[in-house]
């Protein structure tokens, strides 16, 4: 008996006029895994992420989440199915505190329905208390309690990355697409970000697919790495296998072993 992967991509393609940005991409992400997606600039990584996350519609191909087709479903609907995507540049609400940023990311907020405020105010109040408690627990898990009341726009790059991970924890996330979690993060906080991703995977059961240029980060976190080049999959394997593959060395590393 085989286990259905949490994400399956089949013959995915994206054309922009005469430009083929992604061409017939096929891969799977097993549930509970951390998978890396790498490749040189222009390889089609971000476009692939955008199609999976509902930001762009594929020109061809299919996307499945736990066996159910999600091709072309918009981002807000995928959020409620447990698929979230982060960005290279953090998308925090700069004029809200860290805790408020987490609270607005929580799912099933009854107070968003004006009629619930009139007809079931006690339920709304109870849910708001639950959301606040969860936000405080998330800040503690991330080691960010000291910036709970700090405006998110004032946080460092690494703290913003941690806060973005916290926002995924406030939802019912199952699969998280991380776009460059190491971008703009100093080495000390980078270790913290890596540790949080690993803990969320091991302790909370989150599945991750990660775009990242930092090969050491990918090697540290990912059991399997998918290499894209010119919109197609060049190879898949461990980072040790990737670094030794002549095709990857030529296409990605400019002919130099790293």
C-alpha cells in the first residue's frame, strides 16, 4: 500500500507569450518531508511556486494536494486547505505589533462576521481569547516574546522570517512553500530559522518545500532536492548527489564543484 504524497505536480507548464518559463515539470513531496527546490536564476522556481500556491494559473499540467486536484485554485482557498506560501521579502503588517501580526493570521475568526458579533458575542469573545493565547504561545515557541509588542516593521530580517513562520503556525497549515527563508538573515538568526523549520517539521508535522540559494541550508534541512534548469527538472537526489552531478555543475554552478 502506497502513501499518497501531500503534493503531486504533473506535467506543469507556464508560457508567457513565446517564452516557456516552466516546461513539463513532474515531482512529488511526501507528507512530513522537507524538500528543496533549487536552480540558477531564471530556472522557473518561483513560477513553479506561484502556480502551486494559486498566484498564477498553469498553461498546462495538474497539481494535487493529498490526492485532490487544486490546479488553478486561488490562494485564499488554498489557505483554508492548509497550503501556504511565504515570500523572499517578508510580507508583515509593518504598523501592527508582532502579536497582532500573528492574531490576524489565525483561521476561523468568528468576529469577521458582523452578525456573529450581534448574535453570539460570547463565542466571538471566547475565540478571540483563544487566538490571543495561541499567538502568545507561538511567540514563545519562536523565541520572540521580547518583541511581542514591537511594531513588525521595526524587526530585523531574521525576526521577520521567524514571524512569518509564526503566521503559518496560526493557521491549519499542512504544506508550507518557503521562498528564500535565508534571504536577508544574519548568520546567527539563520541558525534559529533553520532550527524552527526543523522543529515545525519534526514536532508539529509540517511539510516544507523550500526555494533557497544557500546550499548549506538545503543540505542541512532537506532529504531530497529537486534541481530545475531552463524550466525543466534536471535531476533529483540528496545534496551530496546534486553536488557531484556533472549536469548540475555545468548548469547551476558554472562548471565548478561546490
